C-alpha cells in the first residue's frame, strides 16, 4: 500500500511541470474573421485580433497594448491610487497597474467601453 501511494505522489510531482508549461504556451492572441455577404452581392471580410490577456507577473510592453494610454485621472475610473513609481495604463478595454520595472501588478478587465 505504501509503495502505491508513493508511486502516485511521484507521478503527480513529475507531471505537474508539464501541465504548467502547456498552460504558459497557450496563445495570447486570437484572430476572428467574419464573412458577410451584402445585398448587392459583394462579400465583406472583416479580420479582428483580440487584445492581449494581461496577467499579474507578466512584463507589460506598450507594443502589445492596443490603444495604450497612461491613466492620470485614475479616480474618475474608480481606480485606487498607485504607489510611488507605479502607474495605471490602458490596454484595449482593460486598466493595468504596472510596477516601475514593467511587470503587471493588477488588471481591471472591461473598465472602458
């Protein structure tokens, strides 16, 4: 019985890094293509790329942030005051709190319309 439990624990410990690496390798962007046919017979193809899915601990880079702006009037968006050196940034519809070294601390999703 002891050997069975020990082997199960060993298998769990061996498999956990593999599962974590698969989750990290998931794509951060998704492209949506919409095809519509108008009444006049023309076909309209619209391609749209979704925004970056920010998570705490990730490095914030402005080139990955659509509609990037620094938020200075954070009170009007009901955001807490950032600590010294930290700043709120807009990325698409999200507000992201960024450390001075460029890592994400907090994400408020869907804050902007």
